[in-house]
């Protein structure tokens, strides 16, 4: 009988706390009077765990020089465009370096489930709203909008498939029910479509797994979909076909075109808030306009490295999650965040068997 270790590392606690803080910011918790206290305590505790996790890391001169360069780039980006997401990505990569991959996946998974259960319970109890404040037909369960609920449900489904290595039918039953809920009740079509993509590649696993064309496409999916976003954003809705596609994407192409006509593309990005200027539901274009060409290119390189690692490890479950997240990023900006993109989060971790 295999023993179950109850030992938890500082890196796992860091992930757990940061994930809860991320979803707290996306829910009605952020509107409460004690939210500032949650932030102070939460970030202080997460910071302590980050320090403890890094204290065991081996540091040489080359590592220090790389870190100085990265920090300089992060600071320049943060000062110029409030680059919170990029700073957090670098922080996660440093803190999770050489951590066990399976345990980090579990930390993300458990944190997401805890956050969802808490929100649902508080909503059922009447403390939070079950339905959207803006449209009573949309279920949000205490989240500020249905898209936040949708990305959380997608995360849980994706992590469940990764944890089971895509081998359990029960995981796909959960995925199908989650997709139906997102489509019919939360009215989060982007999450539902991304779950459908997951199920499609799972159903036709034999047609894709290990195939050269699939592996090649995986490596350059960021470039392909970023290119599609840029071309459609530049063209706009100029004919009936693009108008129909824009309708399917709920007006997103028009929004992308607004940015190309009104916002400059710079090396280090620009400070603006999509909620104030105009909605930008596309992770590739969000990186391009908000963080600039340098960070846009860095994310491209990181996504390439993530795909290469997934192919080398022969983890088809992680590969199809990567594909679904990449397409999800066409429709929302949050799937490229380290809180939702498990591929990016695991980039510097090690597979569990490597430590045995």
C-alpha cells in the first residue's frame, strides 16, 4: 500500500495562498470592508513562503546575472505599464524552480476547488449573489462576472484531466457537465468552447498523440494564434464573413480593431485599463498593447519552451490543456496569466519521478 505524504512544501503553500488571493480579487470578497486586511495578511504570508522556498535554491554568478537582467526588465515594464502579470510570472518561475510538478498541480487544483466551494456556499447562504448584478440570467456565484467563474471552472476541469493523465472517464464526464453549465447557466461561451476543445482532443487522442504535425503545431501555436489575432484586428469587420465571425466571437474583432486604430504598439507597453478604455478579450493583443513587444516576444518564447517540454515528457493531457488554453486566449485575456496557465506555471518545476 502506497503511503500518502502529508508534508507540504513552502512552494505549495505559496501557490495555494496566491491562487486564493487571485480568485478573491475576482469575487465579491474584493468589495468587502476587510479585503485590505486579507491582502496584507495574504501577501505577507505568501511572501514569507516564497522566501522560504527560495532559501534552498542553489545560486551561482550566472544565475545572479540572469536574475538582475530579468528584474531590470520587470521593473522597466512594471513602471511603464503596471505589468503585474509579468512580474508575477517571473516570481512563480523563481519560487517553483525545481519543485515537484505533481505536487504543484495539486496545490493549484485544491486552491481552485476551495475557492469555488467558498464562493458557492456564501452565495447559497445569501451573503454573495448567485446571479450577475448586470444580468439576472447569468449565474456568477459571487464572482464579479461570469467570465471569472468560467475560467475557474475551466481551470478545475483542466487540472483534473492533468491529475488523472486523461485516463479516467469520470474526468471527462465532469468536463462535459462543466461545459454544459458554462454554456447554459453561466453564459460563459469562451469557457464552454475551450472545454469542448479539451473533449475533442481527448476523444480523438489516437489521431493526434505523438504525431509530428500535432507536435509541430503545438510548438508554434502561440505564433499562429497571435498572428490570427493581429491580422483580424488590423482588418476589422470588412465583409460579411468577418461580420459573421465577429458575431460568433461576440463583437471581439471590432474591439481588437478599436485598439489597432487608437493605441500604439511600443517596446515596453503602455499604462491603460481595458475596463476604462475598451474591453480587450484577447490575451495575445493584451500582451502586445499593454506590456509591449518585448514581453509579447518573451511570452512567445516561454510558450514554445512549455510546448517542447510537454512533447518531450509525452504528457498528452498537458498538451491538450495547452491547446485549449491557447484557443481560450483568443477570447479572453486571463488564460495567459500564470494563475490559469498551468503550462507556464510548471515551466521550471521537475517531474516527480526525477526526484525519486
